C-alpha cells in the first residue's frame, strides 16, 4: 500500500499554472526523487506536502491520513532546505535539540535522542561547535539531524546538497542513503542533478511543466525514457527525428513514427577501415554501420566523450578511457556501429 499519496494537485501563482493535476505515490521506507528542470514545479510540490504552500485543489495523505488542510506542525513531516537555516548562536547540540525543546521534551530522553542523532550523522566531537566553525557538509549534517531527531513520518529535502562542492556532495549522497536505509524512513528529495537522483533513489519522478512525465526505478527510466523530453533531460542521449535517423542509417523503410534515441555508451567507435564483424544491412538485422569524422573529443575522467559528425548530424559516443583502446583525434575518419536493439522509439 502506498504510504504517501499525492492526487490531482493543482497550484497556480498569479494565474500561471505551476502544478497541473499532478499525482504520484511513494512507498513506505522509500527514497523518492523529484527530478526536473528549474521552474517545473518540484519545489512547489514539496512545499505543498510540507504545508508551507496550500494547493488550490487536490489531496495529500500520509499513512492513510488526509493532511491536505493540516498546519505544518500537525503533519509529522520534516523538511531540510538548501539554505541550512541553522541558528548561528547555538551549538551543534542545541541546534539539533531545538525542535525537541519546542515539543517540551527534556531530560534524559532528549539528551539520548540528540546524542544518538549526532552519532548517526557522524558529528561526534562537534557537539559544542557553532555553525560558523563547521564546513558546509557538516552544517548540512546538522540540518539533517535537526529534522530526523523529531522522528517524522516523511522527510522532505529541497536540493539539500546543491551548495556543496563535488567531492563533499558525493560523500554526502552516500551518507544520506546510508541514513535513510538505516532508519527505514520515507524520504522525498528535490533535485535538478540527474547523477544525484539516479545514484541514490529507489524511484525517480521526472517532472515537466507541473506533471509527472515518467516514474520508475533509476535503471528503468534511464534505459527506457518514455518521451523525447525525458531522453534529452536525463542524459547525453542522441535524440533524432524519424527522418534524421532513417537518413543516418540509410533505412528509409524503418518502422516507427516517433523520434529515435540512442545512448552514447552503446555505440561502438571503430577505425574507418575496420572489418565489419556485426550483421548489418539496409534495414539493419542487428544494427548499422555509419561513417563519420571526429568533430570533438572531451576527456571526463574514465570516459572519452566523442562528438562525431555524420553527414549533417552530430552523434555523441562515450568510450571507456582505457589506454589499451585506440584514441581518435580531431577530424579522424571513423566508423560507428549502432546496435538496433539499443535504438529506442519515443512518443
């Protein structure tokens, strides 16, 4: 049974629709991510769930209880913002304890809960430090602990790692997932970072113009985007109109009326004179060979990212940065192998 139910939520600002009858469900103990471009409505949706922004209409329930009209403090929902909103005049300990004090919890129980949370977020030894004495990553851990110590049914996170540098961000992604799994708490996180969403989520919801464009596990969404928007947004897909794709592979009678998408990592790049070892043909039994010329090469760590000019099209090809593999320089003639089974027909 779904733990969080969001049904037909509508929200407009000054007559401009932001959420357009948006619906989704989240299971108990799940890490769900709302992924989409700026202005798509994902943060507004999170604020509706938190009770900070009332929807114009629709229903929100948690654990079978309708919370649509409840005040934020009655919802048993925690929220962590991108701007940590810590009290600068309070220590780590007192920042985390603040919400418990507001609930008039004191004594040994409060102390135990705060101490346990400090251990959980790996801040032992920082109890008496002030926010200004902490790194950005440590401050975000305090903000996370301050929400978790209240034992919310659902924790909402609004781009919580966006302000951190790449290395700290990666470490905290892993920490956030560890904490979520350890507590078995339901989390809903907003991000515009595809790598972050696909790296830590159980379910990814792609939001576009106030609606859910696609929902599914990270692997499922990445391997089978439901639309051209999803394919272009989630990664470096080669997305082509039907006539462009047929012209590229020289298969005028190829079935399919929508756009075609091919992931860059499934395309093989070979020397122009390479022996053709795959089964090809006009309509491609297994796929197609395509001639081209290197337009650009970008090295991204362990990945060689080629842009290959094939006629009037530019095709992205990703190859493992292995020193035993040949590296192709600018304007080198090459041959691409495009596997038929990896070509996705989009709506």
